[in-house]
């Protein structure tokens, strides 16, 4: 049976650090009116609560480590529950929640639980390790609004935030030793999650080493 276009979309975007999955997730949200759930932003916001879990998350993530799955899954479940209450929901984009195979399986269960699995698609934004290192060591973030400026295309020439004019700085977790840890974690933990989706015939591979607009056009061609 062909999936209904009226049912909420559920798009899962995965890829190595620096692949631009967050940028593509935001573009998809604007294009289709979807709700963006980015694990990085939400986990960093969770750090600010200042409780034990918040402090522990800051300690782990600032060293390039991964938050434990039970924390990730709980936070994702809480966010999905809140979103489910929104009237006329068009769908969600999950960005960065499926870092390991068990999380990928639980994300699948969550999408089925909330009735969003029928129109679900999983996109892998592929870039090389060399490209990851280059992008992550050079990308910047606005100190005012938090906007992340990728080291791709015309963004390389930006001196101030293109949204609010704020000063740009390198993120604390974008240092070379932290990046190398993240890439090792990706190879060790996320590749099995990718294989999980591949075995289920749900994985759609996208060339992430193109300009942002070309990557987005390729994704749209697969939806």
C-alpha cells in the first residue's frame, strides 16, 4: 500500500560529524513545515539545567564523548511526546538521535508508537574523514544567537553572523582532539546503526561533499 501524503512525515538524517546533516535537517523543515529535533541542540540545552545529568552531559560532550543511550532515549521520548500534542503536525526531522544501532531501533519503535513510521525515510549524508576534519576545525558559531556557520561554500567568507550580526567563534567541542574522538566514536558506534537501516532497506545515501544546495536537491529527489 502506498504511504499517505496526508500522514505526518518522519525524516531521519544521519552522517559523520561535519557532514551538514543539521543544515539539511533545517532546510527540510522549512520546505515541508516539519518540526526539527536536533540531538546536539537539545542535549546542550539539557546541560544548562545544572543538575547532575546536566553537568555530566557537559563533561562528556565537551571531550567529544557520546551521551549514554538511556539519557538520549528518554530525552527523545519526552520531546516526541510534546510534539505529538501539537495540532496539525506535518511531521518531524530527527537529526543526530540514531548514533548507535540500539538507538536506531528505539527511534524506529518511537516513530511507530506515535504513528509516524509509514512515511519515514532515512538519509545518510556521506563525506570523507578528511572532509570532516577540515569542516569541523574551521566552522564557527555565533556567540549571540547560537547559529552554526558551516565551512562550506559562501559561508567561508562570512565574518559576522548572517542572521543577527553577532561575533563568530569556534565551539568548545570543535577542537582537533575532540573532533578525532568524535570521528572514532562515529566509526565504532554509528556505522552499526547505518548497517541496521541498510539491512532493513531504509537507507538512502546522499553525496555530502557537494554544495549545500546540491545536497538538498539530491535529498528532495529521493522524497
